[in-house]
């Protein structure tokens, strides 16, 4: 059975794309069949993997076909193989137009789910890299998945917005997708040498405890924490995961540890 996971935070710059890329890479190295879906109109994941999708089929095309209730095309026309066990459905800026189109569509929250239903049998894990918003695209991702990972940076604004995000996920769970679960919160870009980061991690844990009580949810903060490193940005510039680009780097090791922690959760 495929596990479909949305990597989500309405705040930008929390490491969603980096997490999708490196978690997917780590799982594929363990022999798991992994599909990445770039579901952010900024197409950062597609760019990070060095894919040029000009005039090519991408997630926007598939969403448009589903909206018009047309037959889905062959998988080889829209799934790109990145490496052994790792595939990608790319994205382009055109996806932003789909959000406008969804306004008048019947069952508009379930369009992505209808796309994923056609392909999930081929994968152990499907990771959806979401846009930094709580708009209709993100609602589609939450309706299509069965679990959520929330990357959070150790800073005040990131912790402050966590309650709003969890509340929205809880509403989706009640109204649209009762099978959705929050797997946990992943702390990213952590500088363990600064007192500020230590204080913010403490504040974040306190926020999670408050949210757990308020919404009666069992939310965990993953033991694995992703440190900050300039090598992460270098890897993206070189169109590689940090695990491939600098396998001995502390971020590479952290993502490998996280992949094991999360997949065994």
C-alpha cells in the first residue's frame, strides 16, 4: 500500500522542497519506490532536480485533464525518472492558473486525489511538495494524502503559524479526508551552537504541547533535526540532493536518519 505524504507549511522558507528531495532520495537508496510530486507553482523541486519542462506534460496538465474529466495519458508522458527507484511529476508556473480554474469545479478539493489514484499502486511512497499557502492547491494536497510532515524552522514566526496550520489540517480531516494524520514536525535549518535556536526549539515544543491539548491531537516532534549548512544550497545549485552531493555532510546524515525514523514510525 502506497503512503502518500504532503510536505506542508503555509510559511515559505522552511525547507519543504529540500525535505521532499532529500527524504525521497534517502528512501530510494533504501530500495523503496518513490514518486515526488512538485505541487508548488514556483516549481522549485523541478528546478532543483534540473528538469526542463518547457512545453512538456506536468502536474498542471494532469490537473486540467482531471477537471475536464478526460482520460489520463500514459504514465511515461508525465513521469520523469530521476534515478533508480526515484521518479518525479514536474511542475511549471502554469499550475498557478489551475487554482483559479478550481473555483467553479464540482468536488474541487478532490482533483489531485483523482490524479494520484491512477498511479499510487506503482509506488511505496508518494511525496507532495506543497506551495507556501493554505489555498485550494494545498487543500487538494491534503485531500489526496494520508499523512503530513510539517517542516518548521526554529524561529518565532514559524512557531507562531503552527497553530493555524494544524487547525486547517484538522478541518480537512473532519470535512474532507478523515484518513489524514500528522506524522510529525520536522525542525530544519537548526544552528545548534546558538542560544536563540535552543530557546526557539524549546518554545516550539511548548507550542506543540499547547496544540496537542487544544485540538486533542497526538503530534510529535521528530527526534531527527536538520542542521543548517551552506552545502545544502550548493547541492541545489548543482541539481543534486545533499545526500548525493556531499554524502558525509551533517545535513545528508540528518536526512538519512530522518528517513529511517519516519519510515519506521
